[in-house]
C-alpha cells in the first residue's frame, strides 16, 4: 500500500520565523514530528512518502500516486487542511486524518474517510488492524493514554533535514498544572508520561547518524514535569552522550517558571546542552494569574525568577496574554515594564482565546460569551469570546504593547539587558557556522541599511564588540526582531464583536 503523509501549511505567524529563516536559507522551523512518528508505526511493507507544504509543493502526481493520504493538522492550519481535503476528494483519494484539529472538531470533518483521533499509539493500531482485515471503521477514538515506551523513533529518512532550522524530539506528554485556557491536559492528561532514557539516547543516536548537527527542540509541553527522573536519570545520561559525541546538539524546550526553584536541575540542563527555555508567564497581574489558575506563577517576583534562570546560562523566551476578565487598563504598561526589565528578548504577547474543551471554554459557554471558533493564532487580533474590557481599549492596549516591545529602540535595549545578565561562562554558546556568517552579512543590509531604526542595530553591534562573545546572540536576536516587526505589519485589529454562541449551538462541549 502506498501512503502519502501530508503536513499542511502553517500561515506566517510569530513562531513561523519565516522572515528570520530567510537569512539562513531554511524553508521551515520544524519538521512534522507527529507525522514522522506515525510513519514509523506503519507496516514496513507500506511504501511511504511525506510532503510538508511548508517546504515542498503538493502536486496532483503526489496524490495520484497514493492509495491513502494520512493528514494531520492543528487549528492554525485549518485553511490549508480544507484545501488539501478538497484536492483529495477531486482525485478520489481516501483520507486518514488525525491530530489536534480533527480531535477538537470531528463533526466538521464528516467527509473524511477515516478519523483516527487522540494518541496514535492506540487508535492507529486499531485502524491498521481493521484495515488489514478489510473493514476499517470511519471513526476511532479512545479515553486511554498509551505508554510512551511503545512509541517508535520517528522515520527521519522521509524528510530533507537541510530545509529545517531545528529538529524535534519528544520526551513526555501531559502537564501537572491546570491553566484554564490550555488544552494540553484535555489532549494528554495531567499525569506526565515519559519515554525511557534509553529511548531518548536512541533518538539522539539516530539524528546524529542521519547527519544532523545544531539545535534540537524538546517539544514537551512541560519538560520539567518529573524533576527527580530528569536529575537522576535522563540529564546525566545526556551529559555523558554529549561528551562522547563532541557536543553536536544544543537543546531548547518549554518549562514552567518553578524551574527557577531548582538550581541543581538548571545546572544539569545546561551541562546536558540546553541553552533556552520557553516559559508561560502570561500576566504581570496576580489577580489575572489567579483567575486563570496559573498558580505556579503567583507569589513570585517574576523578573527576579527570569534573571536567575538567565544567570544559570539559559535564555528565557516567554508567552504573555491580555484579555483576562481581571485585566485593568494599567496591565499594558505593566507588561511592557516586566518584559523590558527581565530582558526577555523573545516575548510572544497574544490575546486570550478559549480552545474547545478547556475549562475556560466551558465557563464562557455557560456565560453565553463565546462568539466563534478560535483561529489557533493568538497574535492575529482575534478573540473567540466577548471580553470584559471594552474591545477598543483592549486592542489599543494590545497593539501598544507589541509596537513598543518590538520597536528597534526597545527591542535592542532589551537585548542589552539580557546579554548583561546572561551567564556566558556556564552557557552553551552557538557554534560559528557558515550559515551564521551568511546571516550576519544579510542582516547588515536588511536591518542595518534598509530598515527603519537601523541606528539602534548598529549601536547594539558596536556595544557587543566590547565583549565579542555577545556578538553572535546579538545578531541572532536582531534577525528575530526583523521577523517580528514584519509580522506586526500584518496584524490588523478586529473591532467588531460577533454575537455570542448559545450553549445549545455546541453540543460537543466536554
């Protein structure tokens, strides 16, 4: 059987880093790790090809070749998903679909031949068993959660690694916390399930053998959910592996702010090759944090916590949200101050949205405040509910935050704040590669000569030369900033507020 696995196109967003990737001649940030893992679950007798629309065009000959298309998708990829489905239907190609989009909105995809939802270690096996017997069902789901010890190594030979800036790897699924706007626990549960240390080392071996060198992203929603196991088993083993192989990778991941409470863990992460963590900070306002049940962030000096993580040799990227019911007009200036004072260079600030099935979604449904389906992009100025703050004031404040923190003046000042606080003696410093030199040369033209605010770029580089080890990060961050400013130009406020959706219009609320 011939199987074509398709990853839909991701629109230009904050995290696509499209304009930054152009500096290093890369097509996409990350490959589709889920599809690569699913491919490894398919029988060896199947012939497999993978098309990632973020790096390659999907042509009719690809579809005509296939006996079945395996399609994944996140909510933000919905437009591309719908286009792919239409093309498959025209050519009469059967579709097997799974992933967050289809799991959240199965009723919207009744035209799909086979919906294989939730975690593939369970539902895909059930589908393949029925397919082998000649009687596959149209719908597969489960309430069970699989043991990740059964998860195979992704089938990396299906992609061209040279087209991507990062590779992905997964250690765990689930999160011990219960933020009311987050759908991670709805998808994967609270109990953190992990692969074994041996599995992770085997995946590192496979990536190393495949020729990858550079950055690896642990895609876990909260990498530090099982601190004791990390400290006793995984990180010491990774340290030994990295030493044996001459440190071919550097790692980044996502973690909760309580990482700052565990100095041993931070030290081990840096020794293992981690150089960056993404943290969900969300709000400078304690009331808003309590409202969304972000208890791990309350009662903290967030700026001090961030600076401590930086001083251990880890860059901190962070997510922020406005639009909570508790937000007052002063929240926008407070957020700008927090971001600037902490030196969080990469700060993703979005409007609050309520993914289907979350605690927040159910609450807003009961209050008759839901308005539309979320777009999956919390930086496109859309909200899927009626906020308590006047929409004009909310959008004006939101745009003020973005236009301030990503202006050349404030952005370059924030880079300096970070570099002054960062512990270079402990940090995993980026290796100078040809791609980095090429990116620097391109940045001198696109940012240093052609962009408004170029004075701040050149002053940053001159300042960095006083301590040259700062220069590679200053260049990298400047290129990221170029992308963020490009994205800001495409963001348009949506002032109109649609009518609320009543509870009986959505019978699928869990």
